[in-house]
C-alpha cells in the first residue's frame, strides 16, 4: 500500500486554543493510522496572508513563477493526497490568514487552471463554530459556508471530494458538562480524519 500524504493546515492566533487542541487530536489520530503528515501552522510560521503583485495571477501566463514562499507551499499541497484545514469560524467564513493562504497558494496554474498537475483528491474543512447547530440552520449559514468552501474553492480546483464539517457550540451555550462537550467535539474531529484516511 502506498503512503498517504495528508496536509493539515490550521489557523489560530493562540497555540493554547481549542482549535489548537483539536489539531493536536487530528495529528495524533493520523499518526496512529500511519499517514504521512505535513503540518502547517499558519500563525506560528508567520505566513503572510496578503496577496501582493508578485503573487497576482497572470491569466496569459499559467506557468508564472510566483514568490518562493508560494511556490514551496503549492508543491507541498500538490503532492498531498488530501488536505485538512482547521479553523475557527469568523464571520461565517475563514480567518483572514487562511483566506489569504488560499488566495496566494491555491493559485492559477498551480492548483487550478493552465496545465496544473496536482494529486490532491480530497479536502476537509473543519470549522469550529461558536454558535449552535440550530443557530446555523436557522439562516442556512452552514449551507452558505459549504457552498463557498466546497464548491467555490475546492470544486473550482477540480476537487469534488470536499466537505465542510462544523464543530458546533464551542462557546458552550447551555452546556452542563463542559469537559464532556469538548471531548465530544475532539472525538468528532478524530472521526472525520479517520474516515478521510480510510477513503483515500
Ligand atoms: C472575529 C470573530 C468572529 C467570529 N464569528 C463567528 C461566526 O460568524 N459564527 C460563529 O459561530 N462563531 C463566531 N465566532 C466565535 C468563534 O468561532 C469561537 O470563538 C471559536 O470557535 C472558539 O474556538 P477557539 O477557542 O479555538 O477560538 C467568532 C469569533 C471571532 C473572534
């Protein structure tokens, strides 16, 4: 059986956040399964999430050489079998640094368009949501986010196997047993990546 490369990219300003704890569970789970891991901690590596002119796509030049930071990151993504992106939901979207990472790295000729060659076949977006599932459902925020991430980004890059999983109520509204609540959220994250690994 060939090795399965899974890239785990995450964004949170604090390394003692719930997001960080979830990432650590995901890493443990994938290591136990024998995945080959590529971990990207956008904040700690000081990733610049602003797309400047050097990384602006040139629609007439799909073979454009972008900045070294972008080229190196893109190669890491293109050789992965799957990417798992872990983030706190901010304004029903990605944190700016992660949006900027996608803007820059999932670039024209690299992850989409031109004659790009990527082996990437699955994406999992794991978003930690402060609000409850009921609040999301009330205004279809989950549908909206899935449309943006699964269709607008992954689908646009030709990856049909993309799924947004929201871990709800991180702010623990009306939760009596807090440790149990967080254990459940962490368990959900482990299940998501285990199923992903088995699918690959
Ligand atoms: C700038 C900002 C925007 C947020 N927007 C949302 C939101 O749109 N929907 C939501 O459910 N929670 C929102 N939250 C709450 C975060 O999702 C919540 O703090 C996070 O899931 C908790 O995980 P953490 O402890 O790792 O930060 C927001 C928090 C911040 C700081």
